[in-house]
C-alpha cells in the first residue's frame, strides 16, 4: 500500500474516494468530478482516485477502446480544471493487480457511477476489503445494497444524490466501517465471498464477461 500511496501522492490523513473502471462515457466518471466542488468546504483534503484506462481486457496497452478512452480522459481533466478541483483528482491509468489491491485497501469509499452496468464486480472488490460503497442504481448490483447498512445508492447522473451519500460516508468513519463490514447482510441469496473469489474479473470490464457471469451465476455468485 505504501508504494501505491507514494506513486499516486495520497497522504495518510487524506480521505480517498476510489472509482475503478475503464475510461468510457458510459462509466460516468464525470458525475464524481461534478460532485467534488460540493464537498471541498467540508472535506478540504479529500481526493478522488480514478483507476482504469481504455481496456476491456485490463491490459497495460489499453485494449479495444484506447483512442476513445484518451478523448474521455482529456474531457475529464478539462472538467476538473473548469471546476477548479484538479488538485482533488488523480488518474492512475492501468494498475497491476498488486497496486489495484492496494488501492482498495487504502480507499475510504468506492463509487460506481455508471449510467448502466450489467453487474459491477468492483463493488464486490470493495466488499472484500470491507469498504463502504456508493452505487448508481444503473448498476445491477445496486439491488444488493441496503441503504445505510452495506452501502448507499443514488439515481444515475444525479450529482446531488451522490454528494449527499458521499457526505454521509466521509463524515462518519464509524458508519463507514460498519457498512464496510456489512453487519446486516442483504436478504437475498447472494454471497460476497463467492463473488470475491473471482477477483481476477475486476479488471475485465467487458460485456462478454458480464454475459459469462450471468450464464454462470448459479454456480459462482449465488448460493
């Protein structure tokens, strides 16, 4: 974790919001950047770390949609500058497994802002490391979130809703820890531990993978 923090420039006392996903407009990383100005007065030192490049396959080279990702990345950087929040934003690009796991361990909360997401395995990754999550209701996994118990949800593209839920997590470390532990499990036949065994999928955010998950759900993700 020390290498991750030194590489990214995150101090020990900094609140860290983690967003993991390829650089693509459908992932709506811009919603998180738009939320930052509403939080800086209360949390002046918090930072948002965006992990991912344009890869469907989690390759360092960038994968299938790299040119599109470059355009989106530049737009996100421009948005951060226009809003005056660039000092609160970090883009890591691709991270190898060891550093990705360190990012999860260091994070205070994970946000999944996607407008549409078949499942959202990064949420299972956060649960594996006992981190609270704030999830767009556009993600299928949002149905597994019990408000205030194992995370929060918000409507897709709703900046105000995201700000409200992030504020609840960031200002209350005890609440965040309780949600990360998932002390009240979802009343469904879902197993976070079984999902977490498929951690190698976290990088592979491709529709084919989501279809594979759906086909294999009975054996791998549900009791």
